C-alpha cells in the first residue's frame, strides 16, 4: 500500500497560482493552538470562493487560496475576525522578506508586552495592598479600590481581546481556550461585586491575577516561539540585498528584487551570489554551507551552476542569472520549511479529536465541581482538612459556596489546553528548521512520523549512490606505446565529440596535465566510434567492431578489455595509425560517502536495496563497492513503481525511496517516504517528501535520525501536556488547587513544552553519533 496522494496534492495545489485563484497570507497573532486554527479555518471556508485554507500555528500564519471574482481580502479579514481573532497583517502571497517577517514578529511581541504591562501594574498594586488588608490592618474602601484597579485588567485592554474571542467562539458553536480564561476571570470579578451589598470574601483579586498571568503566558510564548522559528528568519536574512550587474558594458548596483533572468552579475571575492545562476567567466571556490551544511568550499568554473546566497571565497566571477524571486533555491527552501512547520503528523489527529471535546468537558467538570461542593460539602470537607496540612492555600473553614467557586474557577484555568496546542507544532518547527540548516528539507509532518519507522531504503544507483557523471578510471597502453600518449590521442579525437564518455576522457586527460592537441578531419560513426588526425597521425577510438572493420588487430588487448568490462566500466579501444595503441576506460564513480552511509543504515537495522536500469553485472559491481547485497537490476522506469510495491508488501508499507532523476518521480510518490537528491531533477524534488540539498547519502541517515528525534519530542510533549491536565483537573475539582496557582502552572506547562522542543537543537544526527 502506498502513501496517500492527498497531502502531496494539497501541497502542490497550495503552491499553484492559477488564473482563477490567488493566494493571500494572513498573520493571526491570537491563533495559538489547533483549536484556534480550526475556528479560523472553518470561518474562512464558509466564504464563497475560498478554495483552500492552510494554517500554521507555529508562526501564526494562515494561507488562503481564493477566487478574487467571488471574494476579496477584506472579506478574508472579516471572516477571521468573526472567528474571534484579529489580523495583524494581510498580503497577497509573495516571497517573505526579512523586513516583513521581522516587522510582524516585533509588532506582535510589542503588543503582547503592552498588554502584559497594562495588566501587571494594577495587579501588582492589588497584591501590595491585599496582604496588609488581610493580615494586619483593614484598608478603608478596599473593595472599591480593588474593583477600580482590576477593571481595566479584566475588561479593557488586557482582557477585552480575550473576552471578545471567547464570545465569538461561542457564537460559532464551539469553545476555544479564551472561553476558559473568560469563565475563570469574569465570574470571580462579578461575584466579588456582591461584597458591596453582602459581606463575603472578595474574588476580584483572583480575577485580575488570572488575566495577568494569562497575558504573561501569551508574552512568554511569543518570545519562545520567536526563538523556535529562528531557522526561517536566518534563511531569509541569508540572501544578498543588492547585486552588481553589467548593463551596457557598465557595472551598476541594483536591488536583488530588480534582477532579471539573463542578467550578468559580477561577484567579487567575499561577496554573496545574489541569485541562482551559471558561471560564464572566472573560477573560484564557493562556500555552499547554506545549502548543504558542509563547511568545505566547492570549486566552481565556467558552466557550473551556483546557488544564490552562497559566498564567493576568491576570484571574481561573472554569473548569468537563471532563477529569480520565488523560483530561487533559497525561496524554495523557505517554502518547504514553512510547509513542514504548518503540517500535521498523524499522531496529532488523535490529539485533535480529544482536544475538540476537551473544552466542553472541562466546562461541565467545572460546573459539576461547583454543584458537588454546594450539595455534598460536608462529605467532602475532610479532603480540605487533609490538604490544609501541607498546602498553605487550602482553607477548610470556607463556606461551601466559596469552595465551590474556587474549585470551579481552578478547573477552568488549570485545564487550558495551551500546552496541547503547542506540543506538535513547536517540535516540528524546531526539527524542520534544524533539518534545513543541515541540508535536509522535510516537507510534511506525515513524513516525520513515517520516516522513523522505515524498514527498507531503496537507492537508485546513478546520481544517488554514484556521482551520475562518467569519469576516467583506467588507461592501458599496448606494447610500444605509453599511457600518456594513448590518453592524449583519445582525448584529442574525443574533444570533437559531444558524447558524455568522450568528454570524460577529455576532462581526465586535462586533469592529469596531458596536452590535448587539436584534431583535424574529425568524423563520428554512430554507435561505433570516432576518428581524426592528431599531430599528423590517424587516430581511431571505438569498440571492437569499429577497429575490426578497419583491419586493426586487437587480440593483445582482449584480456584487459574483458576485465574492465567485467567491473562495469565502459572501455574503448584506441588505435594510432594501423596499430592498436591501448584502452581507455570510463565509469560512473561511487560518491565518497556512499559506503559509510549505507553501512550506518545497515547498522541501524534498515534493509538497503539498490535499484537500477543498468545490467546485472554493472549493478553488482557497484553494489559490492558500497556493501549492498540486495540488487534489483535492469529495471525500466515504469518497473520501479512495481518494484517499490513489491518491497512494500515485503516490509509492511515501511519503504523509503531515494532518487534523483525524472524517471524516479513515480517511484518516489509510490514509496511511503520519497527522498530526492537536491542536485537532481525538479520533478523528482516536487514528488518527494524529503529533499537532500547537497546530494550526500549521509543526509539520509541524518533525515531518519532527525525524524526519530522530532517524533520523540512530539510524544514527550503530548504525554506531559495530557498528564498535566489529567492529573491537575481532579485536584482542582476537589478544592486543593488555588486558581492563581493553577494559572501559574498552566503558563509553566506551555513554556515547558516549548523548552522541551528547543532541546531538539542538541540532537546528534551525523554518522559520528
């Protein structure tokens, strides 16, 4: 059974900008949990013309794809506000900029800070006068002073947004976290006003304290989430701001946003490459650590592709811009990371179902606690005497009504499912950011959960295990000739050929410092060989048949030729004049890290299978080099899907496929987790769940270890969040938990979930683990 196509299809659909649909991005600061996101999504989907809604509570983003002929952005804003949330920013979808992201985060943090101070100052004054009033000297007009100080905290700037959200949530026939906070602060304040007419304990202080701690929790969560989302911010700031381009043979500096495809950019030593392109002049080493996570600079020359935001270490380069804006590598990385951070893991579906019923259940438990103390107080009072022995806030002498109100409010505030809402997205946010920094881009939450359980990894051979480019491996000289002479002759003739094997010979000769003279009278014979005159001598390069037809005896070289072919190399014969001069062999070489990565996968208990369209002999030779025993050779592109299906039957739908070519795309989709080599075809990358930017197989190991570490954090977060609620609600219902202690514990629970997720940054993912 293959993975469902819906996730990939949806993701692809979200990225499309068709003539009929446009995309808008909204920043919704109050959307802090899956429940909140559900309210926002439901309200937006009720609009005519909205095709799709994606929510990302980790960074408070909502992406809406809509038909502009049937709705507009003002309607989108109104729909979010009807759900009980304000919209801090709304823009047509475009590549994010550091300034945009920073402005939104700063504005939201400043807003949260302002609300906290407006609530904290009056509440602090209340706390300062409450202690003397209760324990030493009654303060005249104390109740009136407290009511006035608490009013702006509970009802105005501090609490208004919370109560408004709660009300709109209820009018949408659902209940969010703000409903619990409103029920925990409004009734105590209103009940406290009864003290003006009837002597009773004041609860106004508790109402102000609950709202203040709620504001504190929101502020601290905002700061913590900002830390967790630093990966995207760092990616955004890595890009160059300006570019030096050649216009009318003069160098001018332009903003990167003004670059056009085909522009020739001048990149001097130490400068960042402004956008993706191809070197047309110059050579240098480039620091590509932003893309691959590897710190060793890569040598680049004319014709080589370069990635925007990488750093030119030495010589001046002239680079033709090939991709700009949203099409660049950096923009695609940011998009993939945002997709991952906004996605859900399957385990979250179960948590979501529970959470959807959680808030109504808490309200019922709260009301039940009040009723229980009103009607069965005498039977329950021994619990208070027991608790008072070691809990200083428990007062067993309170009236049944007072105990009932305290327990009911405590249940409401202790049960706020903030921690549950943060458990999964914060872990995914940190994990996907960590992966992006190491060149491992995980597109979906489903892949994070599935990858950890993979039992078999299927590796395409060409371009995955091997480099995908033929390279010179052997030169054999016949009697009377030397190797350099043979290679020089072969390279000279092949310089006139466009065949990849011929070009590998030319490159190999030049790398060895061997002169490659100009060929004269070049002629190519399809499927047989090439010939020409080099230095006045007739040179032929080709297969047995070609040299045999020319009457050249190759018997002395037959043994070496067969040996080279047995090892999977492409060997050609070289004749100079009318004599066989030697053999030149070319092969697709194995990547340096392939054997180590495969060895580690096997040590992890994962079966490794190589699949290739090459013949059995070549496939087995490469497999032996890297330690693979299970080989599927001579598999046509359409047969790869069937091969993956067979392996899924064998390994119980726990198969990952790693590939790089267009012909790998169907197999990547069929596999339970598709992993694309970043240097490969775009269609393969689009079909995959995970992209390895640099193309090293060691990144497969890192991806699996990252999946295990991230999922472990998700489980830990969900466990502690649920354990906290399940354990605390009964304690609160029995009157043993003061509401103000509960609201502090609620805030601490949310922060502990965020802190636990941040510990992911310490995870060791490499082969040296």
